[in-house]
């Protein structure tokens, strides 16, 4: 079971560039959406199975969020390029900067023995869910060639940005409060 859980995590890392290529080089949005949905579900299942079978590990705690960040990175880049969107680029870049900042905070807290300050919270999980929902909407909009769905996706991306910044601020305050 442990190998399967690890496979689910690594799947997100390895499928991210494939999704990028499907979007930017082949315009096969349906396949990109299908693979992205599989990757999104793998994020839920690897954590669920690790908790259920008590196979949680320090490595999993580190690699799982990195896998999410890699997937988000490739989607933001692909969508920015494919839609020629400065908005997606700026908002996505801000979200990625927050991800790097929180990773630095996690490293700092690990070195200081205060890892609880940056332990994943409900809002952190909500952030990932909203980001992945947003990326799904963009891919659906591209697959259906629907400007309306892409327009709605822009609002979802802004919502994801707000939640992303809120959680980043919470982790920052918790880290420097100690």
C-alpha cells in the first residue's frame, strides 16, 4: 500500500509537464483535463490512504505539497501561454511566490523545531481545492471553446488568490509569533 500511496504523489509530479505539453503544443484540452482530474484526485487519495493505513511519513509531508506546487506551476504557465493572459500570469505568479515563501517558512520552522506553525490547515486544503477547481474550469472552457467559462474562471482564480494570500499570511504570523 505504501508504494501505491507514493505512486499517487509522484504521479502529480510526472504528469504536470505532460499536461503542459498537451495544452500548449497539441491543443488537446480534453486529455489535459482528464489527466489533471486524475492528478487532482490523486492528491485526495494519497492523503486519505496514508491516514487510513497509518502510513503517514515525514517524506510524505514534504513531497505531497511539493507535488501540488509543481502541478499548479505547470498549469499556471500553460494557461498563461495558451490564453495569452497577463492576468493569469500576474495572479499565478503571485500565488507561486506565496508557495515559495511558505516552503521557506516550513524549512525555517523545521530547522527550529516549530513545524506546527506551518502545518497544513483547513484553509490550506481549501486553497488547493479552489486552485484545482479553477484550473479545471479553465480547461473545460478551453475544451468547449467557451469564453463565458473562461471569464468565470478568472473570477475563481482571483478567489484562489485571496485564499492563497490569506493562508500565506496566517503561516507567516504563526511562524514569527514564536
